[in-house]
C-alpha cells in the first residue's frame, strides 16, 4: 500500500507531502514503529500521541496522521515533504487506516457484537460455540481470551484498539474464518474503536451501574451503548437482539428500528425468543423454548437464571446469523461453562467453591441468588452462602457501598478483601465498602490480603455451604500500586483446599 492509496480511504481535513515508498505498517504506539510505518498520533484520555511524533520519525516512520491542527502546521514547516494527514478524529482515522492496510478483513466476516454491563463474555462464548456447532469458522474477541480460527490467545483488552483488531481479523480471514463474535465495551464505542466494522447482529444484555469513572453518568454510559444500535456513528445492525427484561431495551428497539434494523427480543417468559417454563438443576437447567423459529425442550449445562438469559441471547443471535433452530437445539447440551464464570473448584471438599467475575452490585446479587438456590437444596444443616469480594481501585467509587450492601443483604457471611487496588490504598477502598455491609447487619470480616481472605472463607465453610470468590474470575494477576503479581482465585483456592487436606494440588 502506498500513501496516496491510504489517504484515499481516510477522511481528512488537510494533507501535505507524499511518498512513493510502500507502507510497512500502521501504528498508534511510537514504540512499535518500524521503518516505513505510518504513525497515527491521537489524543487519548491519559496521554496525547502527538507528543511522540519525533520518536516515531527518529525510528523511520514514513508518514504521520494527526488529530492536532497545531502539530500538522508544525510538521509542514519542520519536515517539508513529509506525508502528513490532518484528521478530525484520531481513533476513527486509525480504524479507517487499519482496515485499508489489512485489506479490509471486515468485508469477509459477518460480525456479531455483544454489549451490556453483565453477560457479554458468556453470551459471546456461547454464540461462538453455537456457530462452531454449525461448522462456522470464527474469530472471538473478548475479556477472557481471543480465539483465532480455533487457536486460543490471551486477551489484552475486552475490545482492542482498531489497529490490533483489524490485524487479528485479517489473520482469521486468512485461516478461513467467516464469523466475528466480539464483546463491545462502552469505552470502545465511545472512542470509535469499532469504526469500519459493519455489525450484522448486535446484542444488548443489560445495563447496570458500572464504569462511571469514565462515563460519569448513567445517561452517558447508556448513550455509548446505544451507538451500536442507532446508526448515528456506526452503521445500524441488520438485527438487534435485546433483553426483554431490561427497561433500556425499549429505547434501543425504537432507535434501531428507526435506523432500519430488525428487532428480536429474548427473555424468561418474556420476549419473542423465550423460555415458557424452566427448571433449575444442580447441573444446569431444563428449558421449554418458544420462539418464532420453533419450540423445543432443551437441557442446558449452565446453571442459574442469569445463564438462561445468556443462552437465549446467544441462541437468538446465532439464529439471526442463519443457524437453523434444530441445529441450535441439538448443540445446547454440549455447551461448556465459560472460564471464571461460575467456575467450580472441586477438590472433594464437603462444601461448594465457586469462582466468578461478578464485579458490580447487580452481578453480585445475581451470583448470590444462584448460590442461595443451591443451598436451599443442600443436604447440609442450615447451609450458608459465604461471599468474598472486593472493589477495584482507580474505578467508580460510588459502587463500593452498593457492592457491600448487595453482598450483605443476600449472604450469611461476608469476607471483604482486595480486588485490584491499583494505585489506591486497599484499606481506603475497604473503608468505602464497610457502610454498605454494616447497613445489612450481616456478619463480616475485613481482610485486605486476598490470599489470606480466601483461606479464611474456606476455613469457616461447613458441609453444604457455598463459598463465592467474586470479582476476579478468569484473571491471572492482581494489580497493586506499582506492581502486578500472579494471582488466580481458582489456583489459590485449590492450594488452600490442599492444605486443608482435600484433593490433589496438581489435578485439573
């Protein structure tokens, strides 16, 4: 690709210079620049890429795309002849440039985007699994991991920067992928990271309080989610799949319909794609499905009503992508739980240990509700729900007492501990959780050391109890002030159980 080919595809305010040399890459991080690459210098929330243009040029950048008029003018003066493009939106320009450089992989992928506060990861995993069961080759982008045509890789971000996303998509297409399933975060929508990807199907799981450190208000948070559906910034999807239980779905349905989308709703005894009846079991649920495509009884290996909703979202989305109803029904019993989402840690102990990613008050309530259903059928004498949780540092502080209240109201015993404190003092975070806990009258313990807190929660458990280790789920690290340490809730629990005389430390 040459400079004149690139600027043809990137809307701009002004341009200068040119080059006949081939472009070797598109980068937004000056540390990744190699000779011949184009550096996209854009303003971000915490830094301004325009500050690093000199570094990019020093290591051989062929040209610059900048969202700063001042920088554009300065470059013209100090680097005459240098290929420069002045754009209005840096991140949108990055997406357009990346799509062009990687030969438009989005044109060969049917995209399903899943957004919402809770359930994105599970719904995305299940959607991919249902598509795979129909012999579709997929690329999955999400919080836990990436799947590239069957290969699993660690996840860097829930939704990567557009340049990285297009590179992954390009590789997937080269390996035969025809379907993209991706979680779509509110940050990514707000920042324009998904520009250039025409979503065929867009799924909305729910909206509850989260990410207000970034969005500041729930109205702003919802407005970011709405962008996936209303056609104002991104093309409207062909099909919008909406949770019939969430009050925001009505507005999304109106916006998406006005933008030309077909609307499909799902829910428990609600929506067009629904369960008319269901029965929860220790190993999952039995569902009586009623849909416009057919009716059937299915046995799901996923526990709890929350996972019924996640399954319905995936089922509806996969059908919208053309998978026949009968194939979907046949695939449900073989679905597998998602790592770190209601993950059992079983070392032969007489109580249940669950690791889950629940890190909002709504998600915590749903998790504890499911545990409460489990202890109600337990053989133990007055079995309890023991909940361990924390709140992340450098994030929305207003949800901390709400998390404490959610845990205290529904649990029998609570251990409040550290999540990822980041730059904050763990004790200061716990102090903001305490009022919510105290208001419920629940018995609780404060232990800032998460490993010690997990040990405490397991040691107080009695036969029949359910111990919930909430907040970190699939994460393999804990982020502290100035350092990051290896930390896996499931492995810490397994090691502690071994010390208590249960199981084999090395068993899977």
